[in-house]
């Protein structure tokens, strides 16, 4: 093989690969170029290349000067990057708001453009419509996440046929349960005898009979194949997506208006699936959907959806009963048509009895509240009440139960009205003197413990009282500043005032600026005691025997215990002889009338004079003396004497719940409304078997005192109960 020489012309050779990390720039020059191209004038915006070694068109170009650059001519192109203002103007001029093309009665929505940023929405939407198993799995998984996280922005109106596709996927549960797949027909003029065909446009009125004709083939065991589990998971995901989406009111309105026929059939099928634990989640989700959409749907006594919801009231599953009650009660409540809900006209007696039994479940607030919602709606019609009278005995069964519920969830409360405020004695104006016994004990202590002990013995905390700092300092100084007494001496004034706050935690030294230039320095939070206290907190007991031998004419000796005071009076004032037993004295009669009572100006013997009966006089004197103190007695609280008792009138209530604005809510409020409806709509005729009484009197007369009692105690329901009482008072029998 001969070795060929390398080509010198670049156009005849191969292009070299770009360098690493260098982007490849394609050659945008025209494929054919005139030999006069280099001589022609350049168009505006182009860059001219000189014939130099760096120019690929230069005749002097050689392989030694080639560095991997691609020869090209460039021209400026306007882009949003280099001309943002131009593109903003163009986009605003060409911007048009596209409105969704909603359903007409016969044809589905046409395509509605979805923003490019929402590509995952469109991918999931189209994947579900494709029917390809992998795409369906992908779509359902992401739609579950989207409906859960972006439910406020994910609306049916932006995704045509999404609601229908999800319901069609969900009703494939019939394939698992019966092996039969439901077929959807939108042509209401086409009749078919096949059982598995549904009128998806207007709903299938005989769907319950069709469901009964298809036998269930699903076994009761929990063994499942992979295909069964995979299909069941898809059904659960589709139902969950619908449930999440209709929680948004716009989606609930949309589905109940533009897919009402298929929606009814879908709910009936899901509510009537076999009762197996693995299918319970589907039934719960279907009932959740029914709670949201029945508000915007009409109904009648033969409505399959209405009948299916009524059958759920007998379910042993509490969740089914609660959800069914909500859906039944709120049927057609958001429609303005007066005849939208005619289903309550013919409710079986067995269902009414079951609903009454639900009102007996005091411990289940949700079921009880839902049952009362139903009774409120049902009792709005006089015809319905006449039907109830055939089922219940109002005076003994129904009305007493409603009255008993008037206090449900009531919380006891109390209201007080003060008729007379309490008045206490003013604080003492003098600091109590220190008895010699106490002074002796205090002088044995060193400062600052001595001043703290003195403060505790002569003062007590009282938030309403105060004392001037100068009065407190002078009292302290006069007690302990005598240098002749061993241990005498006082703290400096500043340290003593600081020690007051240390002794009493709530006492504070304050400066009060009075009118003008006067300033008061006080201690806030303490008051003097009536008498000094011992170290143990008991008040000293003073002898009040009148002794004419003393200048003050009163003994005034202080004693720490009642026993010491009693011994002092008997021994020193009555001159009784003590026996060998401690605290006992000789009470034999005296030879002459020498005994009398001089305790605090006592007038017992003032008119009769002294007596020789020692026992009688000693017994009388003991009535003035305090009783002996137990060894384990606690120190009394030092409170000021009450001069005027506080008189309070109290009212006790049993109020039921209210909102923040004070409006009543809950079971008791609904029971009051039911009673009011009964009183308004009971017939005016004479009740049989009630001795010629009218229906209102027969139903409410014996319970009127209880209603008045509840009105008095339950302030939350006074407005409703007042209306009830006024309706009853209009009867000629009252």
C-alpha cells in the first residue's frame, strides 16, 4: 500500500474534532459560494474576515496555522437574550387568554392548552388516557402526589376527560369482584339489554338491579396474585385522586355538573362493592367523594345513590355511618331549586328507627351530630313530622331524648355578683412593744439576725399596707440602741432598711413624691402586728387583770403560752393554792367573800360583790382565758379582723359550646332546633289516647318545666329556647 500525501486543501479533508471542553461550532456558510463573494459588499451586521493566515479563506492558509477553528461567517440574530425589550412587546401583543371550552350536554371538552411548565400534568393526563400499563402506573402515581400537594391548583376544567378517565379506571373494581367490566355509553337514545352497560351521560336508574344480577366471584380469602394486586392498586389510586381533587369546591362543582351521570353510577358501584377488608379503603374514599359532591346534586326517593347511602346507616363500620350521614343530610343544599331534594318524602320506617337509635350514642359525637343534622332537615316539613308520628311516641320517646341533649357537652360555670364588699380592720398604727421575755431572747442574737427576728416577731407581710422608713428605724433603734444593755447596738440605717427587704421577700423600699416638694420614704408590703409574736409564730398573751396597785391599773404581763397565763392569773391575782398535780388548784370555798373577777372591766360580780365560792369564780375567770394549746398546733395566720363580711350572690350554669363570636354550635344547639321545628310543624288536631289534648300540649306540656330549667341554666341556647317557649305559649291550653 502506497502512502498518500496529506491533502493541503481543507475542504477536501476531514473536519477535526473540537478540543476538550470546547463547543463544536458548525459551519453556517453557504455550501456554494461565488468566486466574487470576497469582493461583494458585506451585508449589515456581518463581520469581515481579512485574508490572513488566521482567516480560513485566505490563500495562505496552511495546516500549520490550523487550531481547530471552524471557518464561518456570522450575522447578528435578535434573541430574547440580546433584545429582551423587543420580545416582551411582541409577547404582550400576541398574548390571548384562552378560556376552557366546558361541556355541552352531548360532547366532551375539546383540547385546552396547558402551560409548558406543567408538562408533568399533561404527561400524567395523556398517560392515563393511553391505556398503556406502564404509562397508567406512571400517571396514577404522579397524579396521587399532585392531587395531594397541589390540590388547590389542580382542576378538572383544565384537563378534559380526566374525571371520566379516573372514574372509568376506578370502576374496574367490578372486574376484580365479578369478572365483568362496565361499559360506558354516552348516547342516551341507544338502548341495550346488556347488564354491564351504564348510561354515563344521565346515570343509570336501574343500576342497583344490574349490580344484583351480576354475581360476585371474588373469594373471601386474602390470597392475591400479582395481577390482582396490581389492578387493585390502580383502582385505589384512581379513587384516591378523585377524593383528593373533589375536596376543592371547584372540582366538586365541576364533576357534579359536567359528569353527573357517570359520577352517580361510579359512587353507587363503589358503595355497593363486597364488604371485605381489602376493599374498605375504596368504600371510605367513595363516601368521602359523596360528602363533597352531593351538595350540588339533585335527588329523589328512587335515586340509586340516595338508596345506597341509606343502606350505609346499617353498616358495622363507624366511618361508613358518619360519612353517609353527612352526604344524606347535605344533599342538594347548594342548589337554589326548591324541589331539588325530594328524597326525604318517603323514608322507610326502619330507617327512621335506625336514625333515632343513632341519637342515643352520646359518646360518639360525630354520629350523634350527623343524626341530628338529618332530623333537623327532616323536621322542616309538616308532612315528614306526620310520618314520624306513626313511628315514634313523641311525649315519651322522641321529645324527652331531644330535651336530654340540650345539655350535651355542657360545662359547669359560675357567675358571682358582689352585693357587699368585705371590709377589714385598718392596720395598727403602733408597733407592738417587745415583752421582757422576748427582748431577752433577742439580745442573745447578733446582727443582722437579731433585727430579722425582731421584724418577724413584730411585723407581717401585707400587700395593702405600708410603713414609713423613719418610723421603722426609730422603733428598731429605741429597742436595741441602749449601750448599757449587754449586746446593745444597732445596724446602720441603710443596712437595716436593706435587711427589711431580705427578711420579707415582698417588701419593697419606695420613694413617694407627694404634692409640692414633700417626699415620703416608705416600706411597701408590711404592717405591724397587734401584739408581738414568739419565735415560733404564736402571739404573746397579755394579762388584762385590773390591778389598782399599778399606775396603769392593768397587769400587762406577757406570756408565751395559755398555760403560763392561766397559772399567773390563778396564782398571782386570785391567790389560789396549786396542788401537786400540774395546772390544778385548790377550789375549796373561802372563809369569806374574797373572790371576784377583775378581768378587763368585767361586770359579773360588780352588783353582787365578791363571793366565797372559789370554784364558781375560778370557772368564770377561765372563760376569759384562752384554751390550752395542743403540742402539735400550727402558728395562726396573722390576718386583719373582718369588720364587714363579703356578700356574694352566685349563679351556676351549664353552658354548651359556642363559637368565638358567641354563637351556639354542637349537638345541644341542633337538638334545640329540632324541638323548635317540632313545635312549629306539629298538627293542630287532637291527639288520640291523650284525653283530648292537642298534639303540642301532649308532646310538650309535661316537659315544659324541664325546658324552662334548661333555659335558665344554659345561656348558650336562650335565644332558641325562648322561641320554642313562645311557640308553645301561643297554644290556647297554656
